[in-house]
């Protein structure tokens, strides 16, 4: 049976697991495999570090909604609705 993502780099399947890894949702054996890969793959390490930092930033944001200037809000809504 051919590999599902045979034309993609070997990092692809591991990169799809990074969010679950950061959330502590991966089984121990997958964590071990991912950590071993990260030890030798600087590209995946950058992706993990960037994703981790992004998650930190999002968690640090206030739950208070930010008000947009009226003209920005109107332009945004116009683009979103196609009007």
C-alpha cells in the first residue's frame, strides 16, 4: 500500500502532530518519535517554536473585544459579505 503523502517530505506527517504535541495530547511513543525527529531537524524545530510562541501570544490576549474604527469595520464587513 503506498504511503498517503508519498510526494511530501518526511517531516509532513510529524508536523501535523505538533499542535497535539504542544497540547500534551500525543501518546508517549509518538512524543518520543517526534522529539527524536526534532533533535535532528532544524526546520521542524523552527515550526514547533513558532507554533508554541503563537499559542502563547493567543493565550496572553485579553478577552475584551477590540473596537475597530467605523470605516475599518465597514470595509471589512463589505469584503466579507461581498457587498
